[in-house]
C-alpha cells in the first residue's frame, strides 16, 4: 500500500507524530534559548546602544523592570522566540517529510530550493531590520520624546516586544518575492496580471506594512513599506523568470 492509499486515520496519526516532533524541537530550542538568555539580551540591546550613542547626551542603556514578574516574563518570551528560530529548520524538515508524498515531481523539485531561499530571505530581512531599521526607529522615538519634553525610559517588556516584532515582521515580509515566484511557477499567478494591478498591490503592501509593524506611526510604516515595495518589484521580475523557465520545460 502506497502513502497515497493510506486511510484517513493513518494520515491523522502521521500528523500527530509530526506535531509532537515539532513541539519537541521547539521545546528543546526554548531550553537552549533560556540557558543563553544573557547573550540573547546583549544582542537585543545592541540597537538600543546604537540609538543612544547618536544622542547629544547619551543615556545609560538601562531597561526598567516595573513589575515583579517582568524578568521571568521576558526570559520566557525571548527563550521561546529563540527556541522557535533554532527549531525552525527541523520543523520545516518534519513538515516537508509529511507533505512530500502528496507532492508531484514538479513540486518536489521546488522543495529544497524554496527552503534554502526562504531561510536566506528571512535572515536577510531580520538582519536588515537589526542593523539598519531598528536603531533608526529607536532614535526617532527618543528624539520625539525629547522634542515633546518627555524623558525616555522603556521597560524590558515593551522594548523586547517591540524589537522582536520588528525583527520577525521584517523577516517574514522579505519572503514576499519568494511567494510571488512560487505562485508564478505553479501557474497560480501571472506576471502580466500582477503588473497591471500594481496600484492595487501598493495599497495591499501599505496594509501589510501597517499590520506587520508594532506601531501605527508613519515613520515605522515607511521603514517597512519602502523595502517591501522593492521586494515586490524584485518578485515581479522573478515571476517573469519563473514563467519563462516553466514554458521552456513544457
């Protein structure tokens, strides 16, 4: 009996096994993240140090803990986040193993390149945010506070929430060209149709940028939208290549 002929309950049992393996990988990664919380916090504080270093009168990069449980909350939050990132390759591998028998040869050939390119794009988006966007965003809010006559004091929880959401948001947004190329390769989207509706796509990108950024201010919206639009144009060019290569194979 082939995998395609498996009864429905057998597929559910296989899915249960995949979920357990993914949960185990994330759990192990989270333990490693919690054990290395000191190093992870130093990495997360670097953009804040850069932003404060650009001030006329730099302030100590101290984050406040206002609630008794704030250190534990931040530790678990960062540990689980780091665990998900560490376990992501294994999670994708387990999911790929489960889905592989259901894919046709054309889709199977796309699996490994998609995984590698997707990983590269996610890391590229997160690094772009970490080194360029996040320090500028923090500096902007500090300058705005000073202009309003307010003292800048951020809590550990609010800062880590903001930083992690920005990093993950940029990482996921940088997957846009890959998604566009895959849809074009599978014949779901046509480059010509997407190009004709570019104005609608711009509106959709603005909405996406507003959903991904943790704040709704125009500054952070612009920081997300500008690279997102560039990625859209890159994906549009990639769609032409994907459709051309598909036609050549046919």
